[in-house]
């Protein structure tokens, strides 16, 4: 009874603290926050604009478009915190926005983190969350949270394989009997796909574009596998030779060539996880296959490419952008059941 009253007054939170987006689910209510992990500052200071409200969607609109007096930054890179102070400000804003009146109570928080972060990086997450207003903080590996959010039968004695392609990291894991059997995490994901497009246009078209433009092109015409009808779009940029603005027509074939190298790195990561497994579990994958989650899985034809290269069924989970947050929320709802899978920070550096 007391727990129900406390949760009504100060509901616990599940947080997917991502490089590109931060997604927060409130216990008993579902996802209430889904915003870019971006903060806008007065240049030369540590002061967040708009009395601390220039965070998330508003701040992302400023990326690459700010005057000299304003700078828009991301407090995380490759899935880890690079600016502790700004991360605290961002988390504090999102936590206050996600929950209602707390009457001085601090919510319990479960945060999804990359599988390859160091003890020091874990401690940074604990400290940032606590200073942002969280009470007891628990961490869960993103791959496990994603598999739970995707509804995979990870408690059964069969292999379930997940690949979560986020903004900063790609998390791959095979799970069985509610635990991770084999896993790998690389800091190559959606951001690297965008950067690869920027580099490709600079090298092959002498055209300089921003990351925001590259991301838009990836969404509009990008593909990992040949399309039945190839696409094209017109892009504006700066000619690197004449230093004047110009336009160019870019095709989906060219974007596919641009992102080929980072996709090969992700495939190599997946294959390395499969190689770690025992033959019995590998044989399960012929039937259960691979499930893709995260924003990177929305790239057209990525499931077809991976299926062709791996020789197993591949599918994209429903609503891949919120899969990790949904899985983290399920752990929060049943925290006593999943407590052994969570890191409470005891014994951390």
C-alpha cells in the first residue's frame, strides 16, 4: 500500500539515455519523454538558454544554425557522457518534465547503458542521474533491455538474438535462460552512417553538408540493399572548390555506397557474437533469427542485407526507436524479478 502511494506521488522512471535521443517512461504511464539529447548554451558560458529550457527538440533545431552567441551541443558521444555538467542539466530538465509533483521525494530510476562502458563511465551515469534528481539508480545493459522490449522469449532455453543500432553504439547479444550468453558492443552506429554520408559527398561531389542534412538524406533516400525503384533527392551544400553554395542530385545508390563501410563493421560485430556461441545455440538462430532495434534499423533494406550476409531470418521490431525504453520500463515494473540483472553501483569506482 505504501509503495502504491509513493509511486502515485513520485513515480519511478525508466530512462534510455541515448547519444541521439533520451526516452523516458514513467512507471504505470508508459513513455512520456522522447527528445533529442541536445542542450543549447550561451557561447563561452555553461548557462543553458531559456532559463534551462533550451533542451531536447528546441535545442536540436539550433544544431548547425546558431549565431556566434549560441552553441548547441550533445552531452553524450558513442553512448557515454562526455560533458557531466550538461548531462546533469539535461537529465534534470527531462526528469522534471516527465514526472509531476514529487513532494520532495526522489524517484527510483533504471537507466539503459551500452554493454562496453567502463566502471568509470558507469560511475559518471550514476553521479549524473543522482545529481539530476534521481533517488536509487540502477543500470541495465541496452542489449538486454532491447530484447525485453522486443518481446523476445529470453527466459526460455533457446537462443534469442538482438542487435540494437542506436545513435552512438551498436549492441549485439544472444540471450538464453534470462541471461546474456554472448555479446559485443561497438561505437559505430547511426552517427557514423551520417558522418559517412558527409565524407562521401565531400570526396565525390566536392560538396560540404552538415550532419543534420546527412541524417535527412539517410531517412529520405538511404538504403542498405538495392531497391525495386531507386530514389533521388536534391541537396544544398557548399562547393569546397569555389566556396559558393550549390545544389546536387544524390541517388539512393550513392547513399548506399557511402554507408557501406560502417554497415560492414556492424555485420562484423554480429558475426563475432555468433562465433562466441555453442553449436546448439547457433542452430536455434536458423529458426529464431536476428531482431533489429534502434533508429539505425529503420534504414531501408537493412534487414534484407543482414539476412543475405548472415544466412538467418532478420526482422525489425515494432517501433524500434523506443524498444530499449520499453524494455527498461518492464524491468522497472518488475524490479524484484529483474534485480539480479541490474547494476546498483555497489563496488563501482
